[in-house]
C-alpha cells in the first residue's frame, strides 16, 4: 500500500531497473497485467501495477468528482515519486490508456515513454463527449448508461462474478460478434447484461482462478470504477488548456482488430492520422489479428514483444 495524492493505492511490484507503471482499465485490476510482470522484470525493468483509485484494494473516494482525469494523472505522478523515481515509462490499457496518454501530455518531464493499448491518444473534441453521445445515440451509448447514478452499479452488483464473466467474454475476440459498434448500445429498460451472450466456457486466455481474483477485487462494488465515466464531460472542461496539444513523449499504440473501441465513431480516422499527429510515435500502430479488447490478456506474447522492443530501445 502506497500513500499517493491523498489516498492509498494498492500495488503489485516485481523486478529492478527503470520503472514501468502499468495502468489497468474497466472492469479490471492490477491482475490484468499478470502476463507482463515476468517478461518485463526479466528484461531488467522494475514493474509496478496499481489498483487505480476506485478499484480493488485501493481507496474508493465517495465523491464523484474525485475521479477526474487530473486526479488520475496526479495518482500516477505521485506514485512515480513515492517509489523514489523522477521518471517512468507509463503503459495503459482501456481507461488506463487515457490516464497514461494524459500523464505524458500534462507531465512530459515525468514520462520517459508512453504506450497505449486499445484506446488511442487523446485529441480533445469540440463537444463534451457524454452530451455528444447522448444526442447521437439517444442515450443508449454505454457511457450514458453508466452516467445514470446507481443504475449500472446495481445491475453489475447483483452477481459480480456473472457480470465480469459476461463482460470479459462479450468484448473479447472470441465472441462471435466482437468489434461491432452496435454492441455498446444499451436497452435502458433491460440493462446491458440482459442481451450479452453467456459463454459456455471461458476463453482460453481466462481461467476460473483469474475470474475469481477479479471478482474478489470488486468486493466494494462498481461505483468507484463507474465514477470515471461520470467525469467524462468534466474532463473535457478541465482539459481545455490542452486543446490541440499533442503527446510529445516517445509513444507506441497497440490494438486488436476485433476490439470495438477502435471502431468508435471517428476513431478509425484518428488512428489513420496518428503518424502525422504525433511526432514521436515510434511506428504505425501495432495491430493484433483476431484480438478483442483485452489485449495484454488475449495476446500476452505479442504485447510483451512490442512493449519490450519499445522499452529497450528507449532505455538504450
């Protein structure tokens, strides 16, 4: 447990050398990086993965506005310094990717290099994202569903293990309809889980023990994690000073070709433009064939190879 930015963060740690901070997404925990610890530590890096605020054994502030992007970046910067380092490599997946990208954007002096999985680098839109999606999809986009106080919280908490089992399978490359944008539209009357397929068996990359570990990390419920989404418009307001700013740290971006996130409205066009928009993007995005949303879990060998190539190059 590390005291950081006014809260306590639970971390997992392995290895010695240059610091690499691994940031998980939703609905995950530090455990989503279980396949990265050994290879990165074995290559001479100090690997640290926190349960981010609102997740797992870390603190879960009650106030919704305690989960803004400035709080989340502050947690990363504070963690790097609390670990006795001035700089670190920062790697993020899903929600962890925007935190990693924004840490590099707001504090490039702290970031030696940044890698994002699934979610591409942030380029601030001209409209608040929750309002834009509300209008575009009539309130059915899952961000707007999550924004309703207590609604998704209650749906997910009725049976946390079943919730996580469905969500992980549904967004994986193993699901028959993986990668279809309409998958993230929710029936407001029935909830999101009602129409998700029930996997007959877990995908090969996910064991029952992995699912047990993840379920245990949601003993405090889902509200802290959902509060991240409830700050999307507030984040848009807070990041106004960085409108049109770009990440200048060395960077790499990876995603699966069956991941729904890179198919969100406007995202394919952004990905095509990344080499021109980001001066230090080391290469074109790394695309993982057949991979869904859970990149580092579904394709650990490919992800590890890409990260080690990137990290060792920067380490010199």
